[in-house]
């Protein structure tokens, strides 16, 4: 059995206890990179909101005093040498043992007071994940470029996997042990939020969103997210997930585009042949036939990979069901 980093929860501890959740082991997990200006505030706010929880900070090669300040504030500090938020989250998911995981960023933008409500909803409704949909009146907190990119990427995910998330890129999540321990976590960077959403949608897990306040970063703290660079990386991640998780739809689309291209090339040749009995452009004809053949091959690949994808989905579903949830005596 994996070693637990969490201590037993006292029966008289904190806000969540009034909701009958005192038996839960709760872990606050905070992936961080150069957040010395805000990490102490984040630890203190989550300590006040969930005094019975343990707080873990994964320092991702910070060049400042993030780890030192987090440790002084009372957090358990882990270190991840591979750069990127996805790598830090993977380390936290692997090393931290709990019944409920509260994931947030170390930039003091998320509302820690919302965590008890999110945990209550997770447990009472037996959900896999509760995602915090960011609500902010401050332009500096949630820039237009980020809002537009979030809307566009959420729309792409919605078309391919289903409509469950308005704020797909939120870093504020409350997750069950089953979800965390069965999540493959393949992403390296900020694509991790997209992967969390798609994983839950692909397995049709019970997930919801709850509105949460979103604040501007404190003075001296700078965002690590690049709207264009990370947007492109997230778009690539979505494309790969569609290809891997919905191969029939992906390769059918490719096949349809190739078939349309071949048709555009070959129709004039056929019309000329019908009128004159001659084929004036043999090279174009051969190209059209070749593109048509690739189109049929793409469709065949999609059908074959769709069968394999269903098998992988079944394996992930079994992994989710096999992962232990809350202690049996909790219900």
C-alpha cells in the first residue's frame, strides 16, 4: 500500500466538519513556479478554509524562494525537476494520498473559501470532479485574450466530447481519489486542465462546475501563461486527444476532405471525357485517383483505430472503478 502523507483528521476540525465530512482525508495540492510573492497567502487562506487538510506545494524548478516560503507557511514541499505544470501535477497525483484532492494555483487568484462547498458537493453527489468556473469583474484578473481562447477551446472540446464545461482551463478543481489515481496525466504543461476535462468526458464520469470568484494576482506576481504559445499547445493537445479518443471521427473528417479534393480534380476530366471521349490531363487524373485511394485508406485506419480506442476506454474505466474511493464506513 502506498505511503500516506496525510495525518488522521481530528473530529472537531474546521469548517467542513459541520457538514459531516470530518472523516475525510483532504489534500490541498498546489503546483508552483516562481510564486514567492503569493504562495504564503495561498497556504494561509486554504489553512483558514480547511484547517484539517494537509497542504502540498510542488516546486517546479523555481528560481526564487517559493519552496522556502511555502515550507515556512506550513506546507509540505515536493520538488519536480521536469519543467511544466503538467509534470508538477503528475508528481502531486502520484505522491499524495487522500480521499479528496483540492487543486489550485499558487498565485492567490482562486477563492479558498469556496473549497468546503465544492468538497461537500463532490461527496454528497458522489462526483468524480467539481471544477471551479471563474467569475471575475476585474479586467486584469481574467484578460480578454484568455477569455476568448478559453471560449474557443471549450467549444472545440464541446463539439468532440460533450457539453459539461464552460471554463475548461480553470486550475481550481476538487477531485475524488478514484479520479486522481486513475488519471493518466500525460500532459507536460498548461494542457493538463484540458486533459482533465477530456478524460472525465470520455469516460462519462459525474462532473459539475461551480461558480467561484477569481481575483487579480497580488502585486509582484507575474503570470506564467502565454496566451498564444500555450493556446497553440492546448490546441495541439485537443487535436491529439480527438485523434486518439475519437479516431473514427478524426480520420473520417480527413477522408471526407481528401475525397472532396479528389472530386474537384476529377470531375472536369470526367466531363471532358463524356463530351469528347478524350482524357486531356493524365497527370491530374492519376493525382485524383491517388488522393481518392488515400481517402479510403484514412477511413479504414479510422475504423481500425476506433476499435482499439474503445478497448483503451474500457481499460481506463476499469482502472477508475478499481481505484479505491472514500473509506467504506464513510457512507
